[in-house]
C-alpha cells in the first residue's frame, strides 16, 4: 500500500494537538500523590489525596488534604494529615467534610482543626466515596463497595440512614444534588470488576425511589456536576491509564459528547466554577488540571 505524506495536513494536526494539550492547564506546582476530590473557598482549593499508593481502601494513615492557592500569591500547604484515603470533599458552613473509607471527617476550614468524625463503620462500608450537600444539615454519601447511598444528618449528634431504592446501583461514585428538581444525580464506577457503571438520577419526592438512566453509555464513572437545567458533566476513566474523558450529557435526549481537549489519567471528582472552568484531579497523573468549556 502506498501512503502519501501531506505536510500541510500534518502541520495542521500538530497545531491542533499542541493547542488542545496546552488548553488543559496544570495548577499544582509540585506533584500530588493520588488526588481524588476538590472543594474551594474564596482563596484556596482543597484537594483530597489518597496518599502514596492508589489504594482507596487502605488504612495506612498517609492520606492528605492539600491547600492550594488560587492566585499563586499565597503559599501552598497541607491542610490536614493523618487520614487514610480521603475522597469526596465538600465545604458547608465553614466546615470541610471528607469521606474516608468508613467515616466522614469534619475540619474547621479556618484553622484546619479536626472537629469530629461521623463513624459509619457499622454499615460495613470500606469505600465511602463522594459527598453531596442537600441543605445546611443534610449530606448524601456514596458507598461504592456496598452499591448504596447514605443520608447523613448533621447535628449535635450526627446520624445516618440508607437511601433505599428499588434498583441496584453499580458502584455509586459521584453525587450531586439538584435542588430545583429535588433530584439526586449519581454515577457508577461499575461492579464485579466490570466497566458497567451508569449515569442517572433519583427522584427524592417519590415514595418508591428508582434510578433513571440519562445515558446509554456505560463506563468507569467518577465525578459529576450540573452545567445547566438540562445538562450534566461526568468523568469516565475509560481504563486505568491516560484515556479518561469528561462527558457532557443532555439529560432529556441522552446526547453525549466529550469536552476535554486531551486524555486525562484518572479523571476524578471535579468541580465546575462560575467561570465555566473545570478544575479536575487527575489521580493517575498526580495533577490538578483546569480548562474552560468552550461550547
């Protein structure tokens, strides 16, 4: 077979690849270990990190939450040490909550002081994963290994209960609450070592709660965010290498398309800020990436 080499076409493709790669800006000045989730306040990003090994269930005490300056004017630092494998992280009323294997740990955002733990070990969970805020006193927490979601009630004596469904979830991972529709979106990382995770939502108003799919695609889904009334963004690892994608899904017609400019190694629990920028931990790469959605 004779192959013709087109210099012009090659040059154009080269420029496209360079432009795409540079569009995904690396934020961290030093290599993170295995960053999993991100939360923010006015000046800092708070990034949970599993530690030296990519072991989401290891009680090894080397888990970290990093405090990274948004502007670069302030120094980066460690916000909290001594966790095991911290994952989903949110900030609510001045408290940072993170899911750490079988408990939810709470830290004062201003001082970094640990305030309390919500011990959920009685559930037999070893892989508490993401956290979503419902209101000032209620969180949702996914348990990937149990195929369950829990409701955590905050207070002087915090408590929790299972969110009972008629359907079996396949490794629920990322969570986000849509307060306008009283709907909990969730994505699955898969079950039985299969890339069979699904994307959908649970109508919380209904007595009989079911899981409604919004995409026919299956994968290793991790993070999720609401882009607008009819659109969500989700991450799909695709494989345990640098092949990860960020997908935009229309929840009405199931139309799905990729929005990242270059493959990501382990795209985890990301955030979408007011400037329509995605800030995403790349767990395999040990990086925190930022890029803007142009469409």
